[in-house]
């Protein structure tokens, strides 16, 4: 990653902003947080903090995933939101283009995941030592060689959606880690965080924020 890191330089896309939270649409190809080394310092939180110096990290998206990311604008909001993510009170919806025809049209992947230490940052299924991970899927439509799906992760493991779709035989198109052959020939990782539902830190009202899928 370090040799070819060339993140997009588009303006910050703000989806929602109030006194407690900030939601932005992260572009594909941009790190959420800095990597190791000055060449990996350009990242979403650094760009956000240029405009909102008080912004605090709540969660992350993979570099190549686009879509909704939430930041807290006060320590109390960060704690509140962090607990929601930890206790699975947030609801996340992703859109993906995957290889092959997914059958049936709805289903659940329930496979525990663990880091593949010899091939980090890749993850793998491990029924003995892995952490529980569940993903629901729903087919949106079939394409010429693949399927457009919505994915609803019940847990938030690293690379969860990417590994789960691979394990049922339908890798996400353009995935540099898990797709092979023709499935890898896409302009980007075809995975987008479309919607995030959460409870507002100030009062607990339900909030739903979406970012239009760019593919």
C-alpha cells in the first residue's frame, strides 16, 4: 500500500453536522486514519480536523471502501457513540457488487474471523479461535457476471464483509486482497457504506444518514 498510496483530492463531503456529530462521505482510496510513515499521513480524520479541530474518531472504514463515516465533536459524544458501536446498537447498510449469481436472494453468513498473521492485514475464518461475525445479505439485482447486493453486518470485524462474501463464493469485485482473476478487474473495491443509523448522543433520538452509492 505504501508505494502506491495516491488518495483522491476531492473536497470534503459533509452529510450532516450539528453540535455533537459530523457525518461525511469518505471516498474510496483514502485512509480513515494515518498509516505508518509520513507518506501515509493524508487521511480522512486529518482532513476533517482541518475544518473541525475538535473532531474525534468513532470507527473506521477500510481504505478502499467509500461511504458514511461518523465523527464525534465532543468527548461525551465519542463515548456515547463508541458504546453504540461496541454494543451493536448502530445499524449499517452497505452496497456491494460481487462476482457470480448469489442464491438464494437473502441469507446470512455466520463465520468467525481472525487475523491471518502471515498475510496481514488479511483476515480468515477460524472456527476455533475466531471472533463471532454475522452478515445478512439481500440481492438487489443480477448483472451480467455478478450480483448487486445490500449487506447488513451484525458485527464489525475487520474485513468482515469482504471475507464473508468470499467464503460463500462471491468475492466483492475489485478487492485487492480477496478477489482473483476477472473478479479483481474493477476500477475500485465495489463496496460502499450506504447508510448508518444511530442514536443521537444528545437526547437519544434515532438518526439515519445515507450517502449515495457512486457505482
